[in-house]
C-alpha cells in the first residue's frame, strides 16, 4: 500500500511541477491561406490567428490545449474572394523525437462563418457552423527562454449553409508561422 502512495505522490509532483513551468501562454500566427469552394480554387492570401492556452509538458507526450480566434482570406482576380473567421478549441499532442525541435499533431473544433463572393455566383454569407480542423507542425521550444515558435499546416473541410438557402463545400489550407509567450 505504501508503494502505491509513494508512486502516486511522485507522479503527482512530476505533473504539478511540469504544469507550473511555463504552462500558460498567449500567441499569434500569420501566414497564407488557400480556399476551394465547390471545386473553385482561389489563390493564396492571408491567414491570422491569436490564441491562449495551457501546456502540460509531460516527459513522454507533451500536450497543449488552446482557445483561438482565426481569420483566413483568399482572393484571386477574376475568380472572387472568400473570408472565413471564427473561434476554435484546439488540442495538440507533441511527438518527442528531438530535444529542441518538437513536431506535433492537433485537432480542433471551430465555430466559423464564411463570406463568399465568386464570379458568376451570388454573394453568400454562411450561417455559423461547427467546423473540424486538423493541424500538423513543428515547434522550436528552448527550455530556458519563455518564447516558442514554429510553423503549422492546417486543413479545414466543411459544409456551410449559405444565406440564400444553398449549401456548399469549402476546403481551406493554411500555413502559419506561429509564436507564443509562455508564463
């Protein structure tokens, strides 16, 4: 019985000490976005996000959870404009392959809206929709500095209901350069 208490106490101390070391963070990301609406591809434009989260750097599998505001825009002359914006809750799992360079995968659920103005199509403003998103990236996280950065690819595949009663499919690809300040 005493061994179980000792092991539980050591595990609890390890988790609590890792949570206290730079656990909370705020950050931002900027990059490029490419959108496809019902098989109409629109060239790259801008992507932007701000977020806050909690990092739990467990020894074998570091995890993070965050809340984010994101805005993605795609525009191409002669084709049209697409703007997507909303909030999301994301979870990330680190792949501890290297000491300072840390690849990760993530998944999130967003509550997003989209404005679509395509040539030959009436302008649409979608209803707010729950949208899944998938992320893969790599962080550079130095242990003695309270700043981390990295590059992330994000994919969103969703169906939106337009204000004219139509439904359309949208695929969004983004690449973000991200940075976060750890507290």
